[in-house]
C-alpha cells in the first residue's frame, strides 16, 4: 500500500506542475512568464539537492525525533496558513 501511495503522490506532482505553468502563462506577460518559469525550474532542481544537506545538518542539532517534531509543527503552521 505504501508504494501505491508514493506512486500516486509522484503522479500528481506532474499534473500540478502543468497546471501551475498554465496558470502563470495566463496571468502574466510573456517576459515575466519566462522569468517565473525559470525560477520555478531552478527551485525544482535545487530542492532535492538541498533537502538531504539541510536534513543532515538538522540531525546534528536535534535527534531525528526532534526533527520530526519540528517538521510536524511547520506542517501544521502551513496548514493553518492554507486554511485562511
């Protein structure tokens, strides 16, 4: 079941990206759209590289249980922000 859920998560990410790019193209002029699209691509490429580095640095400060609590608190705060 976990592999299936991971597959669903990965397949949904592509569709969200396509919808995001289409929304940007509809909302901005061409020159601005190119800059925003380039920024989104850079973030998408850099995030998988920085994630393990930031995680390893965080584990040096807190044990993994503490890191889970920090991430849970951040996720809860983000969820509250999305609800507003």
